[in-house]
C-alpha cells in the first residue's frame, strides 16, 4: 500500500508542476446589422510581448483562439468588403 501511495504522490506532483497559465479568446464577428461575417481574419496581439495569433471566423462568424498565453490582448477583425476602423 505504501508503494502505491508514493507512486501516486510522485505522479500527482509531476502533473502539478506541468501546469501552465493559458487563456481562451472566443467570439463572433458580426456587422452593424447583426449579421454574422464568415471568413473574417481575426488577429489577437499580446500587448506585453507584441506576439500575434491569427485565425479565421467560421461560417457562423464564430472564432476561437485556444491555448494563448495569459495576458492583455487587442483583437482586430478584417473582412473583404468592410473598412478598417
């Protein structure tokens, strides 16, 4: 029994040390009338590191940027036929 407990503690300790602080940025791109905008380029830029992550909105306008480092971000969306604000 003691051997199993030691292995459990060792495995649990290894898992606890491997944790990272990551974030999830998600949303939906819509126009001024509320219609969804599929195929929009969504770019999130970390304000501390100036590193950008880019994705494209799905057919329903939704986007997900997963496993991004935690921190402050600015998010910009661009699509054909729309002017940049």
